[in-house]
């Protein structure tokens, strides 16, 4: 049989993405035949058209070649294939990546900015504009190192171009230089408070940060300081304020300092030991003046004065004879910044006073009231002490003696300087001591109430109960016959001194409740709910006892008895005051019959069926059957026939001699026989293969599915996932209520294709700077298409790719492979690889001895590794800022190559002492050297080296 000759042509085989290609089928074959297209991008198509149009999108990162294959199968089963490549070009996309957006530079040694070209797509030419007038055109996508020597903000523009697209990207860089920090001030010194203005004279400060510290707690972060700053004076000495301005940018922190002096002005203050008193009055004085006074002058107001800072150690004595006298003390202090003064007044009193008083009575019973009458002379301050721990400042007080005993009452008279005192004796006789009590604080009518008296001192007692009755007994019993508040009085007269004590009390006598009990019926069948109601004209609280051990509260309540019998119901009424009364009622509860039956046969699928009913009722003597099919019976054990499918409610009502009833209802079910069935559409595919099943069963309520892979389900319309390759036959069993069953097995099988078995192991095949090259060891079978992802977004479709990782890509990286076999099934395998980082660093020694040292100690040479070529520069200066030596040379592996021998640039040996070094360097990973660690934890790119001779 002839073999077909597969062939096709295209209108275009390369171009920019998206590329539209029209395929013309030129196959020679015996008709009818089938054509199978594989466009190389995962899209498969079967048709017998003469032409096919396909759009290829391609990768955005690189040109993509799609291998399109046409497979032709003739009617006699012979096969031929034809393959052709389609190249889709990617558009250019410009992208700039800066390692830093702020750099420090200087004109003598410009800093180089690292600019990474992260553009993607197939770029033909790159056009760079660095913003400083410098341009660059190149075809390479390598990293650019561009120097900037002048401070400013530069806009970097990259244009990427190819035949498909012109793309632009921009970035901005801030270049900063060493700022020259300085400021001026309007005053250097003066009297406080001193107001000073500052002017910022700093240059080379583009985008820098400022920190002013004026030494007085005031700071500012503005470039221009506040218009004026107030500096306060010290209270004890001249104040010196240190002012600093720190300017910070990418190059570091730079500071300028200055100072000013504030002279204090004196503030006068002094203390005196007292400002008033009786003649003769001694007064001590203490000088508290602050502000460094140069002149001090005291005037004591009595004709004396002093020029000493501290006056005489002995007190100044002030005197008066007949009247109050006032003396003014003044202190004056001054210095070059000003003067101040202060005065205080001392008040001096004369001395003459006499005490005398009378009382309304000096003896009486407890709770004695005494009036005191003042007849003193010469005093303006009078106070009383009544001898019982109390006192008064009234001129003519009245005092109540509540305790018994003998008390000395005193009068004190003074005029602020002298005083006089007089006394009198007060005698208070005791009242008899007793207390009364009652058995309840609230009682009810007709309830006996006990009264008691606890007597300490003997005497005669009289009770008055407040209702017209009285008693002379010490502990009488009394019954109140009417409600209301009753006031009780008990009077006890002492046998010793005839003093009388009275005790009073009261009690509220409450009325009894008036209650009635009502019930809707006094006899009923078991389970009946009795309705009880309590009424009363004066009762607020009701409690029930139903005679069966249960209780209730409230005026209206219900109760259901759990067993038949005769019960005595008790209703107790109670007022809020606690007065109680009760009533009773008899209730008869009759037993219920228990209705029950069984039937045979049980629920079934076929009809007509004859059903036999067996009566299981208890305590009944009459029966009434309803079978749900229109038939009835009064027999004890009846029968009936059910002919058609349906649910039949069978009811039995029974009664006893008390006319109590019970009902039993059961449902007899006659089901339609179920018919099992189902169908499905998808019958083949890759795992996990999802197959949706449509249940076509009839007259069923429950289902059991057997999917042929050992898994079962009870859903109505399940979706099942086949995870293993193979052939599967599905079966369903349906039933109605677990009574009637049917099953169905589908003749169509389900085919699950195998997944490809893919495995790989990544390994490093090249690990030298500036990149690492990684490849894979692959173990697969029957793979048609590959999709590799090395963790950076790039996709590869070849069988064994290699990938280049950059210097900065150290650490763990995830690699994934998605493999697709010829049946269209794919699998995903993931592995990882660790890329070790490169060691980098610089160490600068702190001393060397050219004439005596050995083994590297006789020269000054930093140790370093992985320093990028063209970025290293070391300089050594003397203390006057003169350059002694410098070097920029590195070995091939990025180590400093030259050392300083201790001579200047003319070859003359330098003097022994300390010299300043500065180092600038960038490592091969494009990160700058941050400096040597100092004792304070900071990093410095400059330091000191000691030359020893």
C-alpha cells in the first residue's frame, strides 16, 4: 500500500511576536486521510483543511523557535510526518538596575556608578545617556561602570533597539561630595538672657541632612537655623554653650563647632527666721541671692546695716513697749549685668493678759448641759478645755457632758505674746445603764412578741407598748391585735441617785393575707395540664405545693401530674412583710391507656399486599382503627389490603373506663421498584483525570458507586479523580430507603494515560567569576516537550539546558522541570542547588617599622581579596594634609599589589609618627567596601597608621 508524503509550506517562517503564520497543506496521500498538527507550543489540532492559520506569541526574553510537525495518516493506516521551524523574534525591552541611588565622589578620584543592564528580548544595539554629557553606544548587555566627579542629580536614559521594537528606561542618581561645614554667629558673649542669630556658611551640601545643636537643649534639622536663639544664664556662674553643626550625606558626617559665654544677672532673695513675735524678738537672716553679685548691702530697719554677703551670725533683736511695731529689712545686690533688691517686714507685739469665767452649774446627771461665761481681760485669743477630751474657741461656749465623772474645765487667754489660765471642777452623775430588745423587728397580727431588758444598774422599769397596754416586768410578752406602727418606750429610774434613763423603739405590725384557690377542674386524665389561680386582696407572694413533691410560685400556674392518684394542693400566700396564710384543694388524676401495635409484613416494593395488625395496647377496653386506605375497624387485631404504591398512615385510638384516650400512628410504605442507571462523557485522559458522572437512576434515594479503582462514593452525581494509569469499569447500586435495590454496570471503559517519568540532578560545571554555570543530569522516558525554570523567570524548552547564574546569585536556587509525553500528559519535578558565595574583605594594619621589622611588618600594605579592577585607591597623608604615598594597583585575583616603605613621594624617609590613610574600593560583587571596624562599632574608610623608626 502506498505511503502518504506529508508536506506543508508557510507564508512566513520568521518575524516579530505575535507572528501570524498561514500553513498550506501540500500532502500527497490516498483519500480519505487524517491530519494531525503539533505547533510546538503545546497546541495540538486535527483537521483535513488545506490551510491553517496560527498565531505564535513567543517568549518576551529571547527569540523562540517552534518546530511545527504535521502527521498524516492515510485511509489504509500508513503514516508520514513533516517538520518545519518557525522563528519568533522577541521585542527589545530596556531595563536599568542601579545598586545604589546615592553616591559620594570627588574631583580627584571620581566614583564609578555600577549600572546593571537588565534589558531582555533580542536587543541589537544599546544607546546610553549618562546625564552628564557622556554617551555610549554598544551591542553588549554587560554592566556599566560610569564615573561621576561633580555633585548633582543625573538622569540616566537607556534605549534598547531591535527590528521589532525601540524601548526606553530611565533612572536617577544623586552624586554628593565632601561638604565644607561652617557657620557664623552675631555675638560671642553677653549678659543673660542672651539672644544670638546664626548664619549657615556650608557649601557642597546638595541633598544633605543637617543637625544643629545649640548646647541649650534646642536642636534643628533645617539648613537655615531659627532667626534667633535665647541662651539662659546660670544662677551660680558664667555659662559657656558649645554650638555644633553636623552635615551628613553619602560621603559621611562632617561637623563644625564654636562656643559663646553668657554672664548672669543677680536675683536677690533672703530668708528670715520669723516675721512676727513678741518683744524682744530675735531674727536670724540668710542670703539666698544668685547670679554672682559683686556688691551686697543690708538695711535691718532698726538703724543697723551690713555690706557682707552673709550678715552677722548673732540675730538682730527687735523691741516694742506699748503697741505693735513694724520693722523693714532690705537687701540690695548688683554686678556688671544689673541689680536687684528685696524687702521683708517684721511685726513685734507687746505683752499683758488675765483669765476669769463662771458656769451655769457644776453638778448634775449624765448628759449634763453647762454654759460657760467669759470675764477675761487683755486677751484677744480665748480657748477652752472641758476636761473630757473636747475643746472650743468660742468666747461663751455651751458644753454637753455625755460621760460621767469629775472633769476639770480650763480657760486659756493670750494676746500672742503672754497668756493666763483659770479652772473649775464639773461633777457628772451616772444614769442607770440598760438596753431593750424585741424578738422580731417586724411582726404580724396575733403573733406573740417577746420584749427583753438588759439592766446594768438597779432601778424600777416601766414599759409602754404603744397600743394602750403597759407592763412593769423586766421581760414581758405582748400580742398586737391590730396592724400598724407601734412606738415602744422603756423608762428605768436608778435606786442610787434617782437619775432616769429612757429607751425608745418601734415595730411594724403587718396584717395577715386573705387568699383563695381556684382550679379549672378537680379531676382529669393523666397528662392533663391543670390551671391553678390564686387570688388575694393583700397578698403579694404565692407558693404552691401540688401534693406530688413538686412546687410552684406565682398567682397563676399550671401543673401536669406524672402518675394517676389523689393529690392535696396547698396554696400559701405571703405579704412582703412575711405574714403567711394557706388554703387546700383535692385533685383526682385518672390513668391513661397505652396505644401500640405492630404489623406484618414490613415495608415492601410489591403490591397488592395483605397486612396483619397485632394490638399491643395496655389498659384499654375499646379500639378504633383507621388504615389510611379508606377502611376502618373496631376489632382488636384487624387486617387490611394495600393495592397501590404509596405511604399509608395507620392510626389506632384506644380508651378506658375513665374515658381517657391514647393514639398510636405508624406509616406503612409500599415503594416503586428502583431502576439503576448512569452515563459519563470523558472516558480518557491524563492523571489526575476528572470524570463527571450523571445519575439516571429512577425511583431511588440512596446510591453506592464503585469506580473500579477501589474507591466508592455515595453522592448523587459524583466527580471522581483517577490518579493512576490503567483501564476502569464503573458500577452503581441504587435503592429506595434501604428496602428495594437495583444495580447497573456501564459497558464503556475509562482509560487513564501514564505520566512521563522525569528525574534530574543539577550540578555546577563552572564556578569562576563573574558567573556560575549549572547543568543537569537527566533521566526521562518518552518525553516530547520540556519546560525548564531555573528560578529567575526564564523558560527553556530543550532537553538538557545549561544556565548561567551571576556573581550575586549565591545561595539556594529552585530548579523545576515540566515534562510532557506524546500522550499530552505532563509531570513536574523540582530540585535545588546551592551556589557558594565568594569571600571578600580588606584589612588595614595600624603600624609598621621599615628599618627593624620583618615578615611584612617592615612595610604598610593592606590585605584584601575580590576587589574589582579599577575601583581600588589608597592614599597616605601627613598631619598637614600632604600626600606621602598612593596606589591603585591590584593583582589579577583582586589583591592590593603595592606597599608603602615609609618614604615620601620624593623618596625621602618620613619622620616617625602617626599618618592618615584613606581607602576606596568596590568588590567584584559591585558592593563598596564600608570600612574598618572601630572600637565604637562604626566603620571608617580612613584611619591612622604609626610609622616607627
